[in-house]
C-alpha cells in the first residue's frame, strides 16, 4: 500500500517546493513567441505603421510641390457662333481694290467659331508652396498625437496578451496536474475494489461494497475525462494566442508553481497602475489631439492662409513647343473666409465637446483601472488565503493518515480505513494544487491590471 502514498506525495513536493518561480524559462519562451506571432498584435502593429504614414503625410504637406501636367484636346460638335467677318470686310476690301486698281485685298469667308477647343494642347509644370496654413500646422500635431495614442494602444494590448497567454498556460498546467492526481486516486480505488472482492469471496462482506468501489471508479473516470477535455480546450486556446496549430503540443513546466507567496501593497499597485497603464497614455494623447483640434479651428477664425505658386509651359493649337506657345505665370495668394454662416464657430464648439468627452472618458478610465486593480488584489488575497487553508487541510489529512497507518500496522485499523485516509490525502492535495493554481492566475490578473508586465 505504500506505493500509492508515495506517488502523490512526490508529485505534491515537486509542485509546492519548486524554486524556479513564475518566471519560468518555458513560459518566457512562449510569451516571446506569442508577442511575435499573435495575429491580433500584428494588427496593432499595422495600425501603428499606418499612423506613422499619416504623420509622414502631414509633414510632407509643408514642402513645395512640383507637378507636371500635359493634356491634348480633340473636339467635335458642341456650341458654336457664326462670325460674319466676310460680310463686314469684303465691301471694304472691294472698294480699296477699286481705288488702288489692284487686288491687294482678297475676299474673306464668313467664319463659324466652335466653343470647344479642337486640336488644343497644354503642357506645363506647376509649382506651389504654402507660406502659412494653420490647418497644415495643427494637422501635423494632431497626427502625431494620434500616432502616440496608437503606440500606447498597442502596448496596452501587449500587456493584455501577456496575461492571456500566462492564464491559458496555467489553466493547461492545472488540468494536466489534476489529471495526474485523479489517475493516482483511480489506482487507490482499484486497489480498494480488489480488496473488497477478496472480502466478498471470503464471505466477510456483501457485494454492495464492490458496487461502491465501482461507483468511485466511475466517478474518477468522469473527472479524468473532464480534465482531459479541459486540457484540449486550454491547449487549443493557448495555441490560438500563439498563432500555432491548435493541436500542437505544449511543453509543461510544473516548476512554475512555487512555494513562496508574494505580498503586494494594494495602494502601491493602484498608484503604479495609474502611472503605467497604456490605456491612459492612449487617452492622454487622444485628449491632446482633441485640444489641438480646438486650436486649429480657432486659428481659422483669426489668420488667413498664404501661399505662392507658378506655372511654366506651352499652350496652343497643335503640338508646337515654339516661342509662340510658351507661357509663364507666378502667383501670390491669400485666402480667408469672410462669411460661412457660423460654420467655423460650430466646428470650434464641436471640437470643445469632443475634448470634454475625451477628458470625461479619461477620468472614467482612471476610476475603472483603480477598481480593476482593487478587485484583482481582493481576488488574489482571497485565493492566497484559500491556498493557505487548503495547505493546512492537507497537513491535517497527512497527519490523519500517519495515525491510521500506524494503527493499521498494529492491527488496530482496517485496510479500508487506511485506503479512506489515503483518499482524503489525495483529495486534499488535489484541492491544494487547484487553489495554488488559482493563486498564480489571480496574480497574473493582478500584474496585468497594475501593468507590472510593462
């Protein structure tokens, strides 16, 4: 009977006296893999890259632009106007010819002028440069704020992903180790059934004790099957987070469960979380963008926009790049809306409302984070106390087993009593394992809430 006690005891010692702690090399490798391959995090990276391009575009608007433009037009039909140039000039030309007794002034035909230009080309290079434009200036600042917000959002998701991977890994380990304990319990009940069969064969007991053992074996099988299903679910979700095949094996690291229970100061965690949570940084950047938008709309009310520009090229009928078609022009411009029916004032008011919404959201998020950290600390503290209680229960069950084992050796207790005591030890150790796994899961949630992973 000693072998059934030694196996769970060795397992329990491995689980509760490991020195590696939660910074498991295996888990760290999985976290690195997840932060590299997770599809949702890659989407966040793409959002950051898109924000970078938006900043580049906003900056490029401050530089001069040089544009080549060429077009050629053929036209048929459309509106036209009759110009009686012949009717107007021919009598005059005839009189002049008579006076000069020559034909120096030929007769001309009436003309029909088409409004659409036919066989017309324009080939030019255009230059423009904004000397001052309030929209461009503030738009650049807004895009930079939005970029900072997107970077912070990405960091916040990374913090959440670290927690999700850690929690999924712990869920898998918990189901894996619980199955081992139940498998050992099954061996105990199998031994109990064999013992009961011997009692029945020797007419010491009736067959109901065999049925009782069969019931316990069936209940144990159910627990094992349930834990195997939990393992498959945890494995699939864990591999999903790492962007791997859902059936890919997971390397368990049971040294992740450590004996030393950490102690955290709740108020210090709240302070740390409010300083480190990237969600707040994202909202701060969004608030700055909203306030900059107010300044942009106010500047449009006060300051006109200035620009310079110019064109050089060729224009005329038929493709001919001679001097007769060459042209050049330069421009200096100023634009200012004298009347817009209150549009700019409305935009300013709208921007102020948006800024106030962002500020309210920021304050609300601060309170939510503080509440989240407080709840996470309370859950961790409760799990920690539950584990300590389960550890005391395990010690009591082991002491009970020791006493009954000594009585059994002195022929003062039945074997069934010994088996029952051993079953209590196994159950207590299983409960202690589950409680400690919960401690680690609640600690991971606490670290996520306080942004201790960043």
